[in-house]
C-alpha cells in the first residue's frame, strides 16, 4: 500500500462573507503556528456571485483577504452551480471541482484548529476517509419506520453499491454506529475532481430523487453527511485507521462554535487557539468578528469555560448549549 505524506497534499477550507472569513483566517494562522514545516498548498475556496446567491458570498473584508494571502493561503474562486444559498453546506462539494485535478486533497471545515504537525501524518489517499467525531444525527427515528438498516440499504442500492462490507458488525442492526456515517468536518481522497463529481452526483440525486425509504427523513442540513459515506465507500475507502487518530485528536480540533470550544475542549486546544490568535496582525483582523472579539479577547471564553468540568461534561451537546444560553454566553 502506497502512503503519501501530507506535504504533497492540497489543504482546502471554505472562506466566504461573514463568520467563515474569520474562521479561515484562524485556521491559516493555527496551521502556520503549529506546523511551520508544512510545505503543501493551502487553498481558501471562495464562492463567486451568481444566480444561486442573493448577495455576493465572497470574502468582504479586504484586511482578512490580505492576511490570508500573507499567511500563504491561495484564494480559490469557484462557481455555485447546484447549491448556493439554498444549501451552503454544498460549498464543500462544489469547491472540490476547482482544486488541481489529480492531486491529493484534505478538506477541513473552516472552524478547525490545527494544533500539531499535519506534515507528520501518513495518509493513504487512495483509500478515502472522513471524521468519526459524530453523533447519530441521521437518519432521524420515525414512529412507523423504516429503520436505519432499511434506509441505508436503499441508498446503497440506489447507486449500485455493495452494502454489507460497509457495516460495523460489532454494532446491532438499526444502531446508528453499525452504518458508515461520518462528520464531514474533514475528509480526503486522491483526486478532488473524481471524488467531487461523485459526491455531487450522489448529493443531487438524493435531494432530487430520493428512494421511497427517505420520504419522512429531513435532508437539510444532513445531505452532505448522507452522501459522503456513499462516496467514500464507492471510491474504495472506509473508516479511518489508527494512523489518523491525530485528526480530531492531538493534531486538529473541529471546534464548531467558540462557546462550545471553551466549554468542552482540552487546555492544550485552548492554549493553541489563543496563541495562534495573539499576534497583533492576526488580532487586528479577528477582532472585526464580534464572537471572536468577545470570546478570544474580552474574557467571555474564560467565563464559558468556568461553567463546566471537562471531566464530567453533560452527555448531550444540547445541555451544554442550554447552559451557555442561560448565562448569555451563546453566539452563532
């Protein structure tokens, strides 16, 4: 089996107007701080104006754009031909088709912190995989069925895919962990065009012509996470092996929202984010985003962190959110 080292890979995050601009800046700053030996290319994919966007979705802050360039990021424009504002999660699918063809890629959600050396990872790009830091969010249980087994089986059949080898036999039938299900916070493959076309084809087919077993199932915002495991399985991939434990581990942290980040992540992650955000040239840009100004620079992060014991967190994320909201420490 051939392994490729991450310096040869193209890393891509999405950057667009609003929150994702500043998340992309923080991602780039943390990558440069945590992995100065990274020699690959960092792309910030930027959706372009078009009929699927009511407003210009591009990076609107010129200081943020300049800083991204200074941090070594390449702004990568791409067209939204299928999703746009109706389903902005589709950006991560359509952006793949703008990446260099035939070159391995590693996609991250913009709200990801780099804490260690991505360049030290050994990744088999011929075997695509994705993040296992997920909950059983889909399919949603319904009173009269069908259950998860029938739903996933119908999806695999819809695209002519063999089903049984995707299963985790250690989990019982209809338990969500039995089925190939990922968080789309990171994923990789050998060619963004091959992978992206299949991902796009599967997502649009599920949206426009779903199997009857999906009739009672919501697809917003889960469409990308429904199509992703099918794409990965079709491309010969599967669940990540132990060599990738650093992703969602010691090397990266998918932090999602700053109140959640401060409430539940490790002291090491907090220190890494605050160090990446501390240089004046970074601070000047990030302070333009109110949640980062409040939580990173004005003490609200420490207030949120003091509410929780990391060794005894509530089992459900919603309970953490509710407590933060009661203390007026929530932000979108």
